[in-house]
């Protein structure tokens, strides 16, 4: 399902190394069916340099609260719920540092705009994932520099106010 490789990135973009220092995922992983999540994570991991970071924003809710239609099927998901335990399972500690930056009540339209989610308590969770390095890689960004890039990226997305600066210090 996820056939993107560093070679493809290298051949089709200006990124000559074929891998990236940062990945921003808001809504992609939670749209992938549970049976394909490992494949998505493996593909993302191939495209992220050791020491690289991923800002992951997912929804966390009780899927059992989503109503069942007359045929016996749930009206939703996607988006699928991504509990913290599932994030930590997909990004295991031997390969990733997983830092929960925060959770807040989802207020950007899902619960208001999607009838399937009326009355469902939905949280938006933000994680900072760092791909662990087996050895020091001098071409990878330092922790301070990558946090600066992260803050710049968040500022451009208007998310700095949504995430406590204490979490990024």
C-alpha cells in the first residue's frame, strides 16, 4: 500500500538524499485502517533520517460511542481513534523516542460537523517522535537546531499557541 521509497523521493523531488529531517502528520495515520498501520509506519521510517523527528497529531476517542447505522455498521471511522498505547506500540521504544506534548478537546469541526461524532468526547493528541540513531550521524540536526526548526514550522502553521513552549524546551 505504501510504496514510497527514498529512491523515489530522490528521483522525483529536489531532496537529493531521498530522506527527510522532519515529517508532519496530521490526519494521515488516523485515516489508515488498523490492519495497514505497521506498513505506514515502516514507510515513514524509511523516509526519515536517523535522529529525524515526526510531529504527529491524532484523534483519541472511544470508537464504541460512534453510532451504528441500520445495517449494523458504524458510521465512522475514519478517522480512527489513536490511543497513546497504540502510538507507543507502532513506534516502539527501541526505535523511537515518543513524547506526548499534550492533549486537548478537539474543536476544529469533527464533533460539530460530522453527525457521527455528535456527543462523542474527542481529544486531539500531539506527539513528538524522534527516530533513534544507532550511532552518531554528523549529518543529522542537533537537538537544539531541530527544535528551532520545529518551532518555526509550528509558527508557520499557527500551532505555536496550541502547544506549550514548556513541552518544546
